[in-house]
């Protein structure tokens, strides 16, 4: 099965490689291709400290890895890999010179071998559940310990993995430790082949991500009330803008901050606002004061901008994308509104049941926002309950590090 998987992977690369190569800026293409083929620089310097390899596929995993990086860099050197360009930027902005940062090697035998031979890591930490068969298999052949960190298995992924359980079991048996976010995640990965004695529920490390204490200075100029819609996807901006326009009838001074999930969509959202003839500004270029809508076209700033909001809207939840992070607005004790698609966020039901977030269908969004704007007391209560859930679920970092130290 591993041979068949490798064969299909090679065939897929032949077809998709030109597209992914050409879609990147010309100055980035050579580095991207070399690193994805495993041609990273050889590790230099003394080997008195072990090297830990952290793989965080994209932005969400990279942000969740921040507290872990801070903690383990005290005793080990670190190399971090991501798949996406935005993940690279988030990691590089954070680690500065505390770690080496590369694109992850393709999941081919040659690429993974070259990466390991050149970097010589002792431990592979896979953020969430990025299960690449050759990566895990070859890591074990080179005597690396392998650990799943902040692991999760969505219902959709679980159904898919169960269909190939006979194959997944052979991969999962090679992993030394599974630190899963919830009991449900732990049971799901056990059901697809992970050894129960190596699987534990430690909580979600995204609770450990604390935004900066200060709200960005430019946010102070935004006209109140401020609504922040974070990590929006295609089709959601229209829903949110339509609701916001109706709200402006009752709250003419209101400001909407739109933060598209993917940077490549910044121009598309700007084009939408131009077509709609909306008074908008861009965070990166314009004076945002006096604007009805501000496009947050920067990376890594959303968590702090939530602190300026009167109401926070979670993107990826009004279209079937699975939703995004409730923890960041919860940290700031802000009232939260989500759409019906929150499958990727395992604790969303707890938020709804505790009245720590409001669930809204797309056509109800205007009503939900107005409910909170009109009832300040309720908005404050919802925000407080969100922060209580945030505080109650912290501690995953400490438990994960304790288990990691036992493993190495």
C-alpha cells in the first residue's frame, strides 16, 4: 500500500508542480522548489543540543505552535517547516533567529530522506494531524521519535480515514505519542488504528496563544461600534456586508473590519467593495479613520484587532469551511457570532451551550448583531462567558511539554 501511495503521489506531483511553482513570485520559486525537494542547507554548528523538527502546515498550525516553540527552544534547537507561503511568513515573523524555517519536503522518499540527512533532527513534532505516510515511515527508519501535537480529527476526515483503516493503522503504529485536543479526537484516532496506550487527551494549545496586550494604535481611530469579521472566505464577505449595510441605518457611525483568511483574496475583496461603491480603506496603505469598512490586509494582526471590537464574527462558518478560531476573541472577552459551519472547531458546541457565542444563519446575521448592540449587558455577559471557557481549557502546553520530555 505504501508503494501504491508513493506511486500515486509522484503522478500527482507531475500534474500539480508546474501550477504551484508558477503561482509563486519569481524570487521565491527557486527556494520553494529546492526546499520542497529536500535540498535544505546542512545543519551547522555544534551538536550539543538536540534538534526538534516541528511541522506546521499553514497559518493556524503555525500560530498554535508559538507557545510550544517558546518553551522547547530553551533546551533544543528547532527547525520548522510549513507548506503554505502564509504559514512561512507567520513563522518567520515570530521566530526571528530562534529557529530555521523551511518549506516542508514533498512526501516522497527522496525528498524526506534528503531533509533528514541534512538537518539530522532527533524528534518530529507534527502539529494537529498532518499524516503523511512517507514522512512518518522514513522518520522512524532514521530513528526519529514522532509525536502528534494538538491533534484533531474532524468528522469528515474521520469518515475518510475509516475507509482506509487497514492502511492508516500501519502508519499510526509508527508514531510514538498522540496528544489530542479532545476526548472525541482521541477516540477517533484510536478507532482508525492508533494504539490506545500511546494516545491521550491534553486539550487545545490554541488556548495558549495570547494576543499582545496592546490593541493596535490604528484601531483607536475606528468609529464605534466596531464589528470585526475574522478569517472570511469566498461568499462570506457578501453576507457580512449586506448585514452591515442594514445595521448602518440604525448605527451610522459603525465600522466593519474585514479580514480575509487568505492574502491572495485581498484584491478580490477590495474589488467587491469598489463595485458596491462602499467607503473603504486598507490597513496597509490608508488612513482608516472615517471609513465604513477597513480591509485588514496584513498577516498576524487579527488576534490583536479583535481587542478593538464590540462584536466579533468568525469566518469560515457562514460557508461550509468548518469555521475558525473562537479563542482569540474569547481572550479579549468579546461577544462572538458564528455561522452554522463550525465543524473544525471541537469546542464550538460548548460555547453555544454556555451562551458564550451566538449561532446565526446567514439571513439572521443582521438580527444577531443588532441584539448585541442594543443589549450591552447581554453582550458583556456573552463576552465574559467566552473568556471563562478560554481560561477553563488552558493547560495543554504544560501537559504536552511534560509528555514530550518523557518521550525524549
